[in-house]
C-alpha cells in the first residue's frame, strides 16, 4: 500500500533538507537549487536519523549523518563517504503548483 502526502514548497528553502513522517516512514525532503528530492531519514551505517528537523545540504547534493560523518547523495541515495557503504532509499517527488507530493510505497 502506498502513502501520499503533500508538502508546501515554501517549507524547504534552497540548500536545505527537512524531515517528515509519512505513514510509518521517516523521510527527508531536500531542495537542490529549486529541484526537490526525497530520501529515507535513516543512515544505512547505524540506522540513526540523518536529519532532525532541518539541515543544510553539503556540496554535490549530499546529506551528512551527524553521528559518524557518512554522506549520501540525495538524488540517488548512494553512499558517498564511509562508514556507510549501502545506499538509502529514494522516493518520487512530484511538483504540483506550490506543493510537493511524495509517495511512499
């Protein structure tokens, strides 16, 4: 079963990431120069949260885990820096006027 939610674009400034709960999933929605991406809010290294509330994106569209410094590409979910080696899940984001629709399957 898939779960959808709508988020206002204005909640996420350029270069920022913000955490949300959709159904039972914890996700992070990221604004990369006006393009939006969603990834799971779980570090593949230790299962901890990547973002608590709001965070800054790093260069090359990356989120950094606050505990051990693992980094992930928010466009692909790919692990970019140790200690993480496994990717994180990505989710489809659709822009509908001033809102974002995120679907979790």
